[in-house]
């Protein structure tokens, strides 16, 4: 689920190209295996949509709206308007929640389709884009949970998600594509991050690799802050958390145990201490969320306490399930060591 302006860029893409969106350079692919959009601010995946099987069999991504919808994509703005579809209509009235947004910040129409959600009101630079899969590094959330060095001072979730990254390599193969990215500037005195993004017709895989190039041990936390698109966050079910212990941020980090599978009915902010594979069921799709190098699964939706750049209607269309290292499982890196934090998204009914 992405803003209409980003959808328009994708619809005008045949193969791979670079373009500008929301003041940022983005890399776009629209090929036989599907679609992918990555922002070079933060090495942030903004959109992923696998092609329908019939389009893959033909060896090209069809432009026919009905074929795209078969894979979960939405029709183009013109087609949606002609059909009377609500998927391309603004998700809130122009007057709704104006107190939560600056006067010059208008909410764009969100277009359904894809496994990730992106805000219809992206912040201007140097702010970050809410949505997709932001890279939280080298700390998660508050800097107080990060390492005990001067490098820990900085913005919420660390500097990586707002930094400029370079696209070092694009490896193409018949099944999909693999991107390698690294930050343009040094983000930490002893640590060097790099990102790898793999996309094909079956799955999206993102990994953040941290290499220690310094001389003293460093403690890190972090997250792949996945915003997963859903029909309604208040009617979702997450399987795989039964019996897991968790910290409830909305209850002053009280420690609790999950009783049965998690049914989401409103706002929540929890850190589950588990490395189990999870399945998100929103009633229309079952999405498998696998994690690598992570014993913390963060589940978040703001509910009524939403951020200033998110309207009530838009906030109901995502649920975050994050592959993370948190205060429950911080990582100590010694000189020369590496740590891989990864997440893999695929349909639960696929092999």
C-alpha cells in the first residue's frame, strides 16, 4: 500500500531505473518477477509486490489491471476511479486530524497492493519516511538501550535510517534481483553496516550486516522495522507467539506471557522474547515473517496514539512485526566480528 505518486512512478517503469520521489532518490524495478522500490535514504525498502503466476509464466509483468489485482496489486488511479474503487480514494477527509499535521502537509491517496505500507504524508528531508522497512541501527528506539559509548548519542532508532546510502551492486538473475548498499558516510567510530536486499517472485529478504572494525567491544541493538500492509490492524491475528514472554511498553514495560495466539484489536507496543517464525493473518492474506539473528519480535500499531504524520484511517492499514535486537537480546561485538540481522517475508501457503 503506497502513495499514488509512487504508484505512478512504478507504472511508468519498465525494467529498472532511478527516479526522485518525495525529495529522495529511489531505485525502482518492475520486471517479470514483480516490483521493488528502495529509497537511497536509509537503504529503505518502500514497496514489494510479486508478480502473479500467469504473468511470470509469460516472462513479463502485464500492464493489465486485472492481472495486477490477481497478485494483490491495485488498479491504476484512472482505472480505480472509473470502477468506483475506494482503494485510490483518500483514506481520510481533508479536514480530518488537521491538528496532527502541518498546514502544508496534505494527505495523498493510498493505493492498495504490495506487502508493505508507506505513509501518505512523508516527512520532508532530513526527516525519515514512515513505512516500508526502515533500518534502525545501531540502536533500537531510545538511545539508552544502546551501547555505552559516545557513538550512542543521536536520533530515535539511530542514524542509519536518515543517512544517505549508495547502491554498490545490483545482481540480476532469472528469478529476481539482489541489491547491496552501504552508507555514504561513517555512522559509527567502530562499526560499519551494509544492507542486502533480495527480491523474487516468492519472497522478500532484507538483511543488515554489522562489522566491527575497531579495537574495543561494542554493544548494539537494532531492528528491521517492517510496516506490513493489512486490511484493518484491529482485526489481525499473529500466530507463533503463544506462550512467549513479552515486555508491554504501554504498561511501563511490564513483563507478561502471551496467552494463546495474539489477536490485535487496538493499539499495542510489545517486545516478544522469541525467535519463532510468525504468521500474520489479516483475513485476506497470510504472510509468513521469518527472522534471522533476532530473539526479539517487536509488534506495534499506534492505535489512537498515532504519530503526527499518520491519520487515523492510514494508521489502521499497517501492523509492524519487526526483526529486532532489543534490551532483551543486545549483541556484543568484539573486534573483527560480524552480526547479521535479517527478515524474510513470504506467503504462508507457499512452499
